[in-house]
C-alpha cells in the first residue's frame, strides 16, 4: 500500500504511514493512513470499534451462540460471516451392534459421508447364510 505524502508547515514528507501528534497534558495521539482499508460494519465483531477510509465504525457481525450439532442424514452448516461466540459441539456418533457377526457375509455397511476418506467407520459382514437341507428318509429340515 502506498502511503500519502503530507505537508506540515510547508515541508513535504513522502509516504507517511502514521503520525504522532503531541496531546495537551502529555502523551501523543497516533494517526494512521486508512486510505486502502475496506472493513465494513458486517466484517467486524458486534460492538467492536474500528476505523476505515470512511471514518470510525462499530461492528455488527452476526454472532452464533453456543450450539450442539448431532449427526444426521443431512449436512449442517454454520453460515459464513458469523462470529462464533460460544462452544460449538459436534457430537460423536454412537453405533451399537454394528459388527461383522450381525451383517451378511460380503456386505459392507458404511457410516459417514459417501467419500471413502470421510467415513467414520466401515464394517464388512461375516455372517454366513443358513444352509437348508432335507433328510430324504425322515423328512426333517435342518438349518445350520
């Protein structure tokens, strides 16, 4: 960013990014070149003061309070341009009885996103299909 040149008491100073001006009673006031700043009220956290090329402003960015997010069948989105003001909790997935012994042999059950690298877990079954046979003399069905 190119800083402006200033003229003080007919003396020109090139490319001045800031100036310190003595204050009555001591100390100094700092003034910065804000020519190229472009923050708006919506870009700055609610209630916080800022200075841009238009002068002083007060932020009014939307705030997102603490929230809980649970796994579901659809995506959950926190909108952009929000300041997270509290703890955002993404709860874990609890899966019971999802083990190979309860799933048909060769069938893979996947939990999570469709992309392989986003899956929470994947289990391939080992449960054998029952074999049904009939004894030709006793007419008894046998399932094993």
